[in-house]
């Protein structure tokens, strides 16, 4: 009788443990569901035209079929990075990665024309956010979320030295990534020149600029937000038509990139209402 009385309790403990381990496993799988693993898998994804943010290969391993894959990636303008094998083991959940994994975008990128088309369809002046080497996926996700709320027609990011549309970005955006155009370009400087030729006024966000309330933000406009640590690069800054800043009264002399971007996006939104 004593043994029989303990069985339900033991079974409940086992069920609770199984549920807990299943939850952990699901969370782990969900976190890395934007990773393709192995040479054949990555090669076929490249050939099919699937949107890939970047490819990571093990350091010093470019032999055999990896050379072909690297060439395919470079022909499509996809960044190829090298990393320690331990990082590939971690990202692939210790799967047989054969020295290569691909980071897949959570959404297809658009081109610059798509951004202008969206503005035209809404009968509005183009409102664009340019991100100069934003590296934190949570910052990009937060910027995308605010962009959707403030009527931004598109966000432009560079292909290199910048976070792409990873799963973490999609999750941080709380679904907003599905409604915001994101274009990824090879040359940010050349893209800014193209925007200016198409009538867009480009403002860089930095500490030593003119307060945002002194600008007329109702016309065709693009705002450049710089890297979390370095800010806007020297070349990109030189391409801007002006520098806009936010008032700072505290002891800290800078804002988080997504916070600064959010405030400036709402400045534009308020002027356009």
C-alpha cells in the first residue's frame, strides 16, 4: 500500500521534469532556428536564392567544397566570416556543421525603390531611417518597432559590420518587422548620395548638432543613426546635409541608439500630423 501511494507522486515528478526539459529544449531550438548547418544545406540555400544574412566558416578551413560555397556567397554579396570551431559547435547545437553555418534572415529584404514606392502609395514624403553599423539585434528590433509606429517607409542597413534580420531582431521588434521595409546595401555612402539625388534631405544624429525642433522635418527626409559605441562614421557624417541633436541635461552624454532613434522618429511624426 505504501508503494502504491507513492507512485502518483513519483509520476507527477517525472511529468514535471519532462515538461521542464521539453520547454528548455523548445526554447533552445527556437533561439537558433535561423541557422542552416552543413555544406550541402548551405550550398543549396545559396543556389535557391534564399535570403542569408551571413555565412560563418571555421578558421583555416577553406578546402574542398567550402571554396565553391564561399564563391557562391561572394557572388551574391553575402558576407563570409571566420570563427573558432567552438562557436560553430555552439550555434549548431553541436551538430555536424562540417565547418560551415549560414545565418538566415527572418524576412526578405527590399530594395530602395520599394521604400519610395511605399511612400508614394501612402501619398507621403519619404521618411527613411539609415543605420550606420548597428550591431545589437535588440537595438535594431526596437528601432523597427518604433519605425512601424511612426510611419517610417523604410530602414536601410549596410551588409557588413551590421546586424541583419535575425530571429532575435524579429522577436525584439514584437512582430513589427513584418510591416517595415528593410533594405540592405553594399555601400551606405553611395546609397546616401542616391537618396539625395532623389530629393531626400539626410540628417545625421550626433551630440554636437542643431536641436531637432529647429528643423523642418515634414519634407522628404532620412535620419542616420550611428553605431552604439562609435556613432556615425566620418565618411557617412560628411555625406549628411545636417547634424541633428537632442537636448541633454544629465551627467551621461549619450543615449542608447534605439532610444535616440525613437525620439527623433517621433519628432518627425509629430511635425507630420
